[in-house]
């Protein structure tokens, strides 16, 4: 094991979060069950994930069989976008994104493995952060952003954070003013989130045994809370 923070080939946001998270006595970049873990704190494995969860399911599913594991996930509450010059001598442009992230954005990714929340040795720390995203122009790459691709992400500040240790902790995402029987449209309206995100929330909350389907209303599933 080593207690030196390793940042080789590591993106800036990931390295910044690991440095912020580090505590005396931690070990870094240790291989466990064939996987490299960001931080080991006593018997706790800590994995920091700054992008999507697609590649994590197999890794986490294996690791939590014999270990306590905490997943750390940052959400950009505020973001500044920096566009590098397309030509030598060009101007660097910086602007604030109008989008604001919230804790509910967790469900964008948690939808990939919500069943892990039921495991008593799995927990999550969700961080609301301010970040700076640097983009460079690469023409045909990054077609979704008209040729611009993300080059780096930098941590500016950690605004707030929450720890989710058991399924009941996620019940805070179910508004108290929902009707007894509700659809994802009701959930979207009560949370102020788009319908597509409310659908992901409902899927996850159902897998966590926090809500149950009880019927249908005009081709929409009706749910109720589980006591």
C-alpha cells in the first residue's frame, strides 16, 4: 500500500476531489480484487467517479461482496465554460452556464445500478460543486457540441454534500405534497425536475423498495409510497 496521493494520468477534477477527500492514514491507488481503488480508509474502499457510471457496475458489484465501499459523485451546481482559441493568437472565451445542478441529478447515473443501494456495505457521498470546464475545438469530434470537446474539468469549490448510507436516506427525494397515488408527471411537477428525470427517479426508488406500482392512469404507471 501507499499513502502518497497518485495523480498520474488522472484528470484534474478527479485529482482535486481525491486531495480534498484525503485524510491522514489513507492509502491511495491500491489494488483490491483486481481493481485499483482511489482511497482505502481503514476497511472502507472509497471510489471517486466524476463521469457516468456505465463502466462501474461490474467493478462495484464485485467489490461490495467482501468490502465496505463508498462511491463519491460530484454534481456541478454551477459551471463556468472556457473555450480555448481555435487558432494561434485567438481569444479564450469564458462564460457561466445557465444550467444548475441539484442532488436529483444523481438519478441520471444511479439508474444504472440502483439495486446496490440495498446492500448494507454500500454508501454514497454526493457533492454539489462549482467547476470550470475547459473545451477545445476538434471539428468532426464532439458533434453534439458543434465540434467542441471537453479537455479538462477543474474543481472551484465544494458547495454542499450529503451522505446516503441506506435506502431510507433516498426517501428525501419523495416530496411530502405528492398525492397518495402519483405518476412520474406528478413527481416531476412536485420536484421541479423534467419528466425524463422523474422517470429515472421513479425507477430507482422502486428498485430501492421506497415506492410501489399500484395501477395505471391514462397509460401512466401509478405509484404509492412504501412505509
